[in-house]
């Protein structure tokens, strides 16, 4: 392959398909770079009329400077529209500023176009800066490292602009879906608090129309047919077995997540000796380490380990149980019942004695179904968001050299 072919991206806009090959340049040849210098600590303030101080990644939110600290002293500065690079833990994280700001020593200001921003994002995602970071405990990159970084760019500024604008639009779309996802998650969090009675109350703040009766206070052990956990010792694994040995970390957002290469398996014989007789009326709960993770059991070939508990429903609707286990009141009770120091554990007796408020069956069904639909909506938006992120990463690989 010739040097020219090596400097042509895999994917290119049609109008530039026959344009010249890209060329290699140092970042400092493309942009003006200003390394930060922290003001004197006595000049820091919380007065928005002072100069906005950007110290590091903590001052960036969703890729933009979010004012957090101010200063009365000007040291090094960046203008509105400049790029901001974190140069200290994490080295290479990128953002932009819509404000004139003072640069602390944890960042650098870069006067670059959208193309430069995207190529620096790509370099960060590939771990370019981490490899060059000096210091084992506190990674950082210096002025020479940033200024001498080599990038490959189109010779035609119009091609740079076209690529930059394309990725800018893609970023806007990603941010839009991210905000939609966060909004639905926030809505769910609020409803988990408002649609269930607060401590000392017998009725929720928010309710479906037509329901006025007080809720009944019960213990989980009274409304579940059985509450138990899995095997407390490591079983004999069998690569040829058909049952996966799972624990609490396999329970993620309502599903049992199995890695067919990593999740160990056990033989039929071992499974039969430790069969918990799980059925489709069972909710699984993580009780060790990752406390509170949940999943529905839906007939998967699994055997439980000690960090996964099972709750078989009796006088409580399954979707309602799954939902109520996520409420602040239940999680607070779990938190107060934890044992252990390094790794926290939630005991079965604590689960059985946990107080739960119960409406009539019909209201349970409506609440459970409502939150099930909300979870489905969250999953859809999560997939769209992740798909767009993957698309951007693929295009970063194909549209840059």
C-alpha cells in the first residue's frame, strides 16, 4: 500500500472522493494551544460576576463547560467557542466552552475547528493520551505532548468543515436522545417516590383515578410464597452442563444476563441437588455486593449462587413486587439491614421482615403495568442512544485516517 493510500479514509463524502490524500501535521500547526495556569487559591469565589474558572473534567458536563467555580484573577484564558482539553486525570477528555474562561493547570485551551474537536475526541476514545501520560498515580500530559501530537487532516478546508459539521449534527442527535433518556429515568424515579405511601402514611401522593382505599401494611414474608437464596458454596463446574451458575451481578434491569463464554455451568446432577424450583412467578434479587439488582425469572436454565435471592409471589402481583422493590422506602429498609464491612450482605430474614404497602389487587396490576411500560420506554431510548453512540464510533474510525 502506498503512503498516499494509507492517508485516505475508508469513508468519504462523494464530492471529495477524488480529492488529494490527507496530510500529517502537528496539532500546534493547526491550532493555537494555551496550557492552563491555576490562579492563586485565595482568588477563588462563588460569585458569577467574576471570571469562570475551568480546572478540569469536573467543570465539563455533556461536553460543555458548566460554571462551578469563579476567580478574581486572570491567568491563562480561553475564549467562547474554544475547545477545552483535560490534561490531568483524565488526560485527553474533550469539551467546548460557550464562555470566556480562565484556564486552570488541569486543562488546555485550543482554538480549533469542529474537525479538530472530533479528531481529538477520537484520539481520546482510542486511549492515545493515556499511553503518553506521565505519572503512574496521577496521569497528566504536558505542553510538548499536546503541541507535538500528530494528526492526519484533509488538505482541503472544505472537507474538514464538511466532516466537522456532520459529526456536530450527530453529537446533537446523541445529546437529544441522552436527554430524553435522562428525562424518562427522572420521571420513573419521581413516580417511585410519589406512587407509593411515604413512611407513616397509608396512601400515596399520586394515584390512578378511582382508587381511594388505604393501603395495607404487610411484611414481604407474608405476601410471598417463599423467599430463599442460592448455593452458599462453589459448585463443581461442568463445561458440558446446560445450567448456568449465576449470582447477583447477573441480574440487570429485569433480565438474567448470561455470558456464554464467561458464566460457569453445572451438570444436571449438581442442579437437581440444589434446585430452587423457580417458576414464572419468581422475582430475583441481588443480596450481596450489588444490593437491589432485580430480574424476572422466565424459565432460563440457571442455578442460583448465594448472592441471588428468589421471591415467589403469593398474595402480591409479580410486576407490583418487582416495582415496589425499587422504591425508596424498601431500599432504605434494605440499607439499614445490611451486614458486612467490605462487601455488604442482605440477609433473608431482613428481606422477609421488610415492610411493604399493599393496595388492592386491581390497583397493584395497574401500578405494575404502568412501570413495566415505563421500563420498556427506557429500554427503547437506551438502545437508540447506544446505537447512535456506536454509529458515531464506527464513523470516527471510517471517516478519519
